[in-house]
């Protein structure tokens, strides 16, 4: 799962002192949603911003649609996963503030200025989805809640929407993270490493909106399974005491008590 370290330093070859904010949209088959997303973003940005659409090997018209708007389009030749698309966007970004937004139309572009404002005094800003239950099936809500609780209990993260697809990072905060997740576990990895590094974190609510376009059910369940598996690996990697050593001690104590009795 290890990837080549990315250069996020302010003086890397792609850096541009005129760009303050890079908005990164990881996109896979989002041709239906992108016109709304990109149009909404154009209303809240100025010449200090750049918008980067990372097409993750889409089989629809995602690239053609994105190319009709004033943004940079980066293409993966095949589908590599959301985390890979986010990492590609981060590596090509020129801004000092990096904002990631799902390209499916579920997050409000109007929240971008607030993220940027908070990044002046925080390292990570995460948007908490509210009213999501109106547009998500109960299985999706239970899924998000369960993973939030797992990350809270084992890794000490707050239990507020750790898998939100809208968040911002300062460039210097991303540099030491050495992100590895290629799929939907990327947000959990960022949260875990942000806490380990003692980063300043802010959260604020945004209204979750109905998704534009459909996503096959088999892809949803496949991605949930892979995300859960990857998060378990991170839990073992970054908190072995809570997930391995402590249960092992209980087993040893139980076995010792059984022998004495």
C-alpha cells in the first residue's frame, strides 16, 4: 500500500506564490454532477484560487465536461481509487491551503470561504454533514456512525463525521503525513495522522445535499468493505496497544486464572 512520497513543500516545482487556495475534486464518473459543482465553485472563488479536477479513470464524459470550465484537469489512465485521486491532486496543487471536495454535488461550494478562513489558524478543517439522513439510506448512516465510533474509541478521534468528503489542509500539515490510502479510507488516515501529529483541528457543519447521478450498489458495498479493511489496518498500525496487546493481556490473565482454578 506504500506510495512514493509526495512533495508538498512551498518551493516544490509546481508551487505558485500567487495561488493561495487549491480546490481538489476527485472525480469518477461524475459528468452529471460536475456542471453544478464547478458552476457553484466559480461563484465563490477569485484569482487567488485554482480548481483541480482529478479524473480517476472515468468511463463517462467527466473529462470533457470538466474541460468546459476554467479548471485544471488531471487524468488517471485507469481507476485507482479516491485516495489515489486525492493524492494526485495534492501533489499537483500550487496553493498553500488545500481544499478537497467530493465531485458528486453533495457538499455546498458556499462553505469554501469558511474553510479558508479557518485554515488561517488551523491545520485541518473538516465539514460535518448535517441533514445527511434525508438523502442517505439507513445502511450508509449506520456505516458512517460505526466507523466514527471505532476511530473514536481506538484512536481517540472525535466522533464527528471523520469520513466527510469536504475538508481543508494547510500545505505544511500534509507534508509529514506520507499518505498511503488509495481508496475511501483516505479521510480516516488524514484524521488519525492529524491527531498523532497534534495538529490544530476545526470542524463546522454544512448541509449535505442529494447526490447528482447514480452509483451502482455493488460499488458502494465493495468500497465499504475495502474502506473497513484499510481502517482496521491503520488501527492496528497506529494503536497496537488498544487493538492487540490489551486483548492479548486479557487472554493471558484468563488462561492463568483457569490454570489456578
